[in-house]
């Protein structure tokens, strides 16, 4: 804590005591203290000077403390004092905010301080110099004049105290009257509350009955959506898949009329699928779930868009944003909208907490994974906070937090999206050196290299149309495909010749998909075969605990037939 000296005075006579008293009062007034506080300062200085004067010359230093402004007084005398003398000096303790006695051999100093208004801390040296000149140049009165001034101030203070006392008495009388009214009102409200409680009990019973009805309605809605998912989305997907196959250049050529009719079929099926998707999207919004729309994604347009849209993002003038072109990075199988959202959140967050330096986005390939790194040269994150930054609403306290608006949800949401995309989001940081957030995503997709030996796939689905279309696409990708229309046939085919991958629907005749998974898990020879569930059931309807042995659960309607090739490659690679 620093202090600027305002004035220095020497007390050698009784008259000097009154002079120091006057100077202290004037400084207190100049720094904004009220009349009563000025009197306290003057009285403390007068009593301290009077008691120290018999011990010798007293040096008094007046100073202004900062950053918490306070008027400081240090009265020093070249003499030793005992505890009894210190106790006598302590009569002034109650007049000040801080009070202490420092004793050294042959030297005693009484330290006192009184808080002053915050505006005193903003006074310039010139303003303090003017105040010092005014205090020093003021004419010193006689002791009698000082005593008369002191008495006048005391009388004025007593008048203020009396006025305040009268006001308090008036307020007490009003308060007593108000209390009587409050008691009467409380009694009336208590009676009304008791009557209301009786009504609430009856209403609660009615609400319980309504809640049971709502739960039954919700269960009925869930069953309805499950049936809509399987009965509508699966056949529509089969129609769109067959349409794509008919348009394949390797298929027999179509006449103009057939091509036109095929266009009508394709448009109608896509319209129907859009309507069904809208219905299920509404259900997803109500449950707060998100599902990625997986497709082949080129990172270059995403990086170009981020480079342009974040150019105007709030940042320091000394901070640059660098987005390196993803050279050598293949097309990846992911949701481009979710991916862009994760990267945008990371870049925006890095720009907020990098007061100077650089924020850089890079992409590299690591085997079957792509690593997208957002690094900065910012303030960094303490090690104790690095796990908590991914918690909802948690924000690391630092000097930039006040200007960096946010709710603390960005990183938590980014990690959830990364997990939804089948990847991870990791953090490496050092305080004062910066942070690096690394998003790792599987490459996936049919563009991956095929193994030398054909991958064997068992396709299990009760929908003949979908199964036929999917089998044709999988064979076109170079896989060996066998088919089964029910659970018993599927188990027999697996036992006779175990495939590399099983693509399994859940709604099957004889044995359903859940029973097939349970049977495979119970067989030590077959439990290592990877099973990918491909179902039209909504994900929040499927009991994930029952599917814990499945490698993945795919939405049949949002996963295109071409997507199955990439899924098979990744699943077989994982097994290998």
C-alpha cells in the first residue's frame, strides 16, 4: 500500500498542538470528510499531541494512502514509553479507523488513519499541492480561538444528533403503527392461507390424476413414433435407394417417360421422408437430443468459411487469426454443420482469451483419424481448471473474464457435439503460454482403402426391399454379402460361417435383434463378431443398455446406403 506525504509539522509548544489540530481538520475537509469525521480527526490529533508533548518535540506527518484512500497521521517522539502510557494514548483509538503504537528503543510513533471518500484517490499532485498550500498559509489562531471553533463544531454536531434523534423517535412511532397493521393483516392472511391450503390439497389430488393421464399419453406418443419410424421411414428409404440404383449409369438405360416417372417417384419419396423427419425432429427437440447428419465432408470449404466469418469476430487488435489450408487431409465422413459449430466455438473462445499473439487452426491426418487443432498464445488455463472447463456454466476467473461475455456453455456443448460425431475433444494448456484444443474425428467413408481380402457381411433385415437394395450397394463396394430375413436364420448363418461384420435390424420375425445380440454375447466363439445395429427405431426409444454389446447403433433413415460401406470398413478395421 503506497502513501503520498501531504504535510509535515513539528509540535514543540501547546500552541503547536492547536496548529496541528487545525491542519488535520482542514486536510480532512479538503479530502471530503463530513463535519463529524473532521471533529474526530481534530480531537485525535489534539489528544495525541497533548500527551506526547511532555516527552519532547513531536513530528507529525500527514499522508494520503492508496489505492484504498485514507488520511494517515504519524506522530513521532524521541522517547520510550511504557504500557501504562500506551493505555492512556488508547483513548483516541475509537475516533479512528486504524490505530497503532510502534515502539523502538528511544523512539515512539503513534499511527492513525481515517478512511476518506474514493474520489480522494483520483486527486492529482497539483490538486494535493494546492490543498497543502491552502492549509499551510491559513492563519493560526490563538488557543482560545481554536477552542471556540472546537466548541462551535461540537454544538453544531450535537444539534445534528438531536435532529436525528427526533427523526428516529418519529420513525419509531410510525413503525409501531405499521406493526399493528401488519399483525392484523398477518392474521387475515393466515386465515386465507389456511383456506387456500385446503384448496391446494384438493387441486394436488386432481393434478396427480392428470399427471398419470399425461404419462399414459406420452407413452402412447412414444409407441406411435416408434411405429412411424419403422413403418414409414424404412420403406421410404428403400424407395430412395432403389431410385438411386435405377439411375446408376451401370444399370439398364431408361426411356424418357421412365426417367420422368422416376423423377416423380424420387420427388414424392423425398417429400414424404421430409414430412416424417420433421415429425421426428419435433420429438428430438422436445427431448433435447441431437443427431448428426453424416455425409462425405471436405474440410476446405469449412475452413474457408471460418476464415471469412470469424474475420469480424471480437478480438484484440494485436491478435491474428490463421486458418491453415487442410493440405493432404482426405474427405471425412461426418456432419459438416456440427463440425463447423465445434470449430467456431473453439476459435471464438481462443480469440476471447488471447490479448495478443496468434490463434491458429490446423488439420493433420493420424492413421484413420483426423486431428483438428485450435491453438493460441493466450493466457492459458490453470491445470486445476482444465477438466472443469468442459462443465456446464463453469468459467475460469481471470482478468479478461469481465470483458469476455459468455455463459460457460461453449466448451461443454463442443465436447458433446464431438462425442456425437464419434470423436474426442482434448485440451493441453499452460498458464501464460497458451492453450491447444484438439478435435479428433474418424475419417470413415467409402473413400477409405479396401482390404486385400473381401470383407464378409451378414445383412439381417425383415424388409425385403431394403435388404435387397442395401445388399446390392454393399456388393458394389466389394464386400461378400449374405442375407437373412429373421433372427433364427441369422444365428444359424453366423454359426455356420462367422462373418466379419453383422448389420442387424431390431424388428425381426422369430427372434428380434435384441435376442440375436444376447445370443451372440452368450457364445464365447461368436461374441467377438462386431454387430452394427441399423434400425428405424428412434434412438431415445431403443434401450441402450440392451445394446451395449453392439459396436454402433445407426439410424436407418439418416444413414444412406452408401454410408454402410464406410461403416463396414471402419468396423472390420476395428476388429482387425
